C-alpha cells in the first residue's frame, strides 16, 4: 500500500512557487498579494486561514486577513469586496466558507471579481472549467488531481466514484475528472450520502474520492481490492487524551480500508496540505495575469 503523502507533495509545490516568486521579486515587481476574509469565529476556519497565511509567508507573498464579527451585514461585506476588486495592489481574494446564515454564499461568490477569484468558485470560472478553458480551479479538487498526477495515477478510462456533491469539492472534482484532457477522461459516478445502496457504487470504484464530512463513512467492505482512495474529510472528534481535546479523522475508516487499497491519503497530511499549495499556485497565476494587464505598454 502506498501512502499518498500530501505533506511531501505540497512542500515540493510550495518550493516551486517560492522559486518563481523570488524571480519575480528579482525583476523588481511587487510580490503577489492575497486577501483572506473570515466572518465569525468558526475554529476550523480560523485554523485553515492561519495555514493559508503561513504558506503565503513561506513562498514570499504578501497577505492580509480581514476578521469580521459573526453578525456582519451582507451589504458591508459586498461593499468591501467591491473595493478589493478595484484595488490594483491585490491579486487574489478569498472568503472562507461557511458563512453565517444572514450572508448569502452565492452573493459573496458572485461579487468577487472572476480575475481575483483564487478559489475558482465564481460561476464564470466554474463555466470556464467545465468548458476546459483556462481558469483558476477550486483548490481542493485541483490538489486531488495534482496528488494523483505526481504519484503517476492516470484517471483515463478508470471508474472514479465521488461521494459528495458539494460546490467546493464533489461537484468540481467530478467535472475535472470527466474532462477531455490529460488528467481527465475517467468514467465518473457522483454519489452522495443519500445514494441508495452506496456500497454497491463504491465497490465499483478504481479511484474512490470521499468528501461528505461524515467521519468513518467508508468501511473496508465498501471498497474493492486495489482501489485508490482519496479521503477529503477533516472531522474533529472529541479526544480528551489529546492536548487540543480533539483529533482529526477522515470520512474513510483508514485502519480497515488501507488493508485493501493500493494507494490511500492519510488524514491529516493528505488532501488538506494540497489545497493550500494549489491556492498558492492560483494566486501566482492570477498575479501574473494581473501584472501582464497592468504593466502592458500603452498602445497610445
Ligand atoms: N471552506 C472549506 N474549503 C474551502 C476553500 O477551499 N475555500 C474557501 N474559501 N472556504 C472553504
């Protein structure tokens, strides 16, 4: 069994982004600048954003975190996004999800300029992705594809079963794997926790991707021998023996399933760090596009 080591691969990607960024700075350009917005005090969101900022520091990006209280008005946030959209010193904007109930996720996502949408969540970028056009890809799905690619796992012709159909992971990863390109061409079945006889579908999988937020949902009798397993779940389980009072587990029963899998991601240290590495790559890509526009010679 091969462990799909997201810590190792994400470190390689971060080193690559760091080298690229150093070359940009040596050319006397300003560094790429990411703005991350958190509304409320969801502890997981605080942790994820802290990891994103630490990664920006590592590669030499500038970053800004804006923390707002849980009772923030949607209109305030949308106005703030409009001002960030037109700020020439900012290349990427992300609003950490989930958001409090009074704020519409759709309104927020549609207000971020597609040119600064580092999460690749804007419907325009979603459509471009579906059409196989250049676009920032949602970081977790992109991280899954990159992890498979760097371990030499080609989805072409394989049966990929995705459990979970969220806008952030399940839906875009299904789209990406079915696309007509070198990391696609798979036969994709998209399931969710309501799928009747889920185990019937998961047992067909050559590659199984699970993103439901249900700890330990996938047991060893639900997979076939030799399956490649990508566990996207990051669930906090109370554990008084740990210093923090909890431990992280995935959506897959690792102990059982790893005895049958040919490849499997650990939790933590699998998909999580890949998401952060791909966010950096998206920020760098949008920065380069932004720079090309703002520094192009005036034709007049
Ligand atoms: N919440 C969980 N995953 C993500 C992500 O990739 N981006 C944002 N903005 N929020 C998230």
